[in-house]
């Protein structure tokens, strides 16, 4: 097995993950990460990549389990917190997702993607003023972030401000005219 020849080479873990990801062979990736973790249980990157493989299979509960191990080993590893937030968002546990996105921001600083996902969480929780606040934070960091404009349009529509919502939808479409989800 590749891992056994140099178990401390974490760059190789990422390269292997990339290869499996490109091949969409997530079961093989998971098996390899389990084998690696059995010999190197404190490799936060192996746990993280295991979580990524589970997430690609839409097995968010197992992804969360693996990401939890990653941050238990390395409490400063922001990508795992981001992916925890994304996994909790996927299973519609919005409050927990918000907490993990905030942890990611605490570690890495302002991030437009995190802010946008927080906005989406608050939108789903029907806390529309908070959703707008985070969508605006996203746009202040990245004015070309189409999903934030779309989110603002959805919030305006939920507030029964359809005319205003159309302006935001049009802005999202202007920024990403090939994104069929915006239409």
C-alpha cells in the first residue's frame, strides 16, 4: 500500500485524495484512509480527507464523525470546521452549521463563502434580518458573489417584496449567466 512506504507524508494523502476524487472512487478512498488511520490514528488530514470522501457520497453523518476526529486532533484546522458547517447545513441542522462556520471565521478571518452559508442558514431558519446581514457581509467582501445576490432576492421575496427581489435575481444572473439555478 502507498501509505505504508511513507506514512508521515501528508502531501501524499492529499494527492491520493485528489486522484480518487477525480476518478470518483470514493469507496477505495475510504478504504485507504481507514487503513492509513489504523496505523496513524492522529493524522488530522487523513480524518479530514475521510470526511471529504464520505461527504462526496452524501453520507453526511459519517463525514461529520470524521471531521470531528480531525478537529479533535487539531483544533486549529479551519477547513474541517468549514466542512462540518457544510455537512450540518446539508442535513438541515442550521444552528450547528452556523456555529461551525463562525469557528472557521474565527480561525481564518472574514470569508465570503462562510458568510453566504451563514446567510443561507438564517434564511432557512426564517430569521430574515440575520440572513440579509450575512448576505450583505458576503457582498461587501466579494461584490461578484452571485449566490449572495440570489439569497438577498429570496429573502426579499419571502418578505413579500417581489419587485425588489427581481432586481437581486437579475444581479445574480448578470454575474453568472450560465448558472441555470439562478433562473
